[in-house]
C-alpha cells in the first residue's frame, strides 16, 4: 500500500469535515474492500477517515414497525440479529450467501453498499478501465466478460455491482440515510447506485464527503414467502453470476404483490418491476414464474462470454419464486 | 515518513499488552509477524481470499491481512500461538493432529483459529454446514475431509450430539 494518513474523528461532524478538507480522502468502515483495492493500487487515497468511533452501531426498531440498520453494524451482526432473521429473512439469507465468515465479521453495512465492482479489468491496473481511469476505455467490452452485465450497461462500462445484501435491500424497499456538508437526506436504495452511462467512475449518487448513517427498512409483508437464490461458479465464497431476491405476499395462493430484484446482471441491484407487475393478482404456478422471469431480460444484451446469463437469469427468477412460494426462506 | 504519521496503539496479543508506534498502513498480519515476531499467523494471498491469516479479534475471526493495526486500540487479539493453555493444546489443535487435518500445514493456523470461532458461533451443526462456515479458509493440499472430521469431533464434544 502507498503511504496514507489515518484520522480517527470522534463525531460525525468532525468526520465529514476531515473528509472534506482532504481531496483524496476515503472513509473507512470495515476496510475489507478498500484495503484490498489499495494493495492493488486501484485506489490510492492520501488519507483515511476512520468511522469506527462514530456510533451507528445499533439495529433499532422503527416506530412504523420497520428496522433501522446502523451503517457501522457488521454484516455478520446484521444477519444474525433476531429481528432481521424473523422479519427480514431474505436479507439475512442474502448477507450469509456473500463473502466468508471472517469478512462478514469485518465488513459493515455502510461499506457493503460502497463496495466496488469485482470486474477483472477494474482490478488490473495494466488494462483499460473507465471506472478506474476515466477515458481509458473498457477492456471488458471485447474481453473476457463472463461475469459482466446484461442490463443497463453502456459502451463505457459493463461492470456489475457485487453485493448480495444490496439485492435483498432493493427488494425490501430499503432507504439509505446519509449526511454530508449540506446536511442529511434519504435516498431509496434503488436510486442509491447508478447505471454507468458516461460516468462509470461514479458508483453511487453520493456527493462529496457524504457518508451513510443507516439503512432504513420499512415494515415488511415478505417474511413468510421469500428466497435468495445465488448462482455461482462454486458452492460457496464466490460472487454471483446471477442472484435473485424473490418475495411473495400471498393470500390463499394468490399473489397480492411481489418483490423481485437481481444481482450479478447490472451496475446496480436490479429491481425487476416488469416481473412484479406481471405477477400481481395471479395464482402461483411454475409456468407463470417461467413466463414472468423472461420479462426481466426483454431489454437485456449479452457481450459474448456472458450470453449464458440471458437464459440463466429468467430461470433463476422462476426458481427463486418457486422456493419463495414453498416458503423456503432458509 | 514523519513522526506525525505514526499512530501509537495499545492492544493485547495473546494476553500480553503491547504498545507500539506504527505507521497507519501496517496490517495486523504484518504487525504480528514483522514487529512482534510471532510467525504462527501466515501470509497467504494478502487479499482476504485464502484465510491463512485468520486470527481472533475480541473473540471474532477476521482476516488479519485486511485489518489496519492502527485501528485496534484496546482490542484483544488471539493468534494460533495463544490457543494453548499451560502447555496443553487447545482441543481444536489436538483434533487437527488426531485427524491428520493438514499436509503442508501452511493454512493450518488460520484453519484452526477459524474453526475455534466456528464452534463458538454455533451456526454450524452438520458436516455440510461445517464446510460452508469454513469456506473462508482454503487448503491447497486438499485436506478438507480431515479438517471437517477434526472440527466435527470438537463440535460433537461440545454439543454432546453427533455431527
């Protein structure tokens, strides 16, 4: 790693100020992705602003029956929290399908949202990457793009967002509470991450020196019939080729409403609203789920090595919905 | 490097208090090996992918290659060197020997620290679950079957139930 300074502010205002005063500063939560990227020279901050003493390390009940997940709570603590397990099993499943026990013990909820793509070319400083170095090109477009996006990509970048947790959060209508020099605001999770467009170097809509305080979960009707399906190259400890967070609100087998979000297919967690609209007021059925899955990839595009995702994604959606219908939420 | 870039930290490593001035970029792994000369914790990938550097911080398993030592003020670190008591091996260490749960041994300190935490966490109750909850520790020799045997035995003895 290149030398950097470390500041340890004791309150929020001091943290935002410390970050704002140093143009090449980064906040550090668990550090599991940031330090990895710094070791590869992909990110080279001049200073790190340590968030560990700022609080935001609680999971609290909200007055509307939802939960507030502190940004500093670890992924492991979140997944094992009794209320997360009972009310939001989809989220617990998604978190536990990601990384390893060691990494989940370190990684924070805020950091999970801020993690960068695992595109090989982003990580390899010898290759062109518009996300790492704007204007240098995208080596993945005509390169080995097996793990890359099929939805919402641009000719500047076809990277995917790597998080499992965020896919479940998108399905659960989570809201991200952030604070910066201009004050506090709330951003729906679905709008928190960007599509690459002309600026793939920007992963999120956060502005300078804004940091995440908490993730707010509204009360949910999706604790009974939900399933997180993750398809990957090995059984465990690998990023998703395609993942699906599926949840059904059922009344006597009829779908009152549903939530379907995809991972591994886009630059952001991909909410499949066309699927949700199609399923509304219909009776659960395998054929229906197969039909629904296809709607998610109507506008999808493969780049060669990842063409298989065009077939895999709709099938994974159908399978996740089937499991959700059965109530297989573990 | 100027003095202002040094961070003074005080933490305990295997029960002993250590106070040092270190630059912020020193990882816990390098701190243990290069400053404290405790070579039990191994450097494998140095990127949080292999688990060879697994240690316990405040009882929780972490990849020491991705932890900045300067952020560990007041923390308790336990490495493989700190698992035995009064010269007696930790039951997990004894089980690894009993079941021949290694070949070259390089991943073993990380495997053992991870397995000790796995038993404490209590999430794994079957052989399949042991495999899942040990997935952050890779073994290039492929001693996985024997590693699962060793972890199962310690779990059995703790739970009094057959895994």
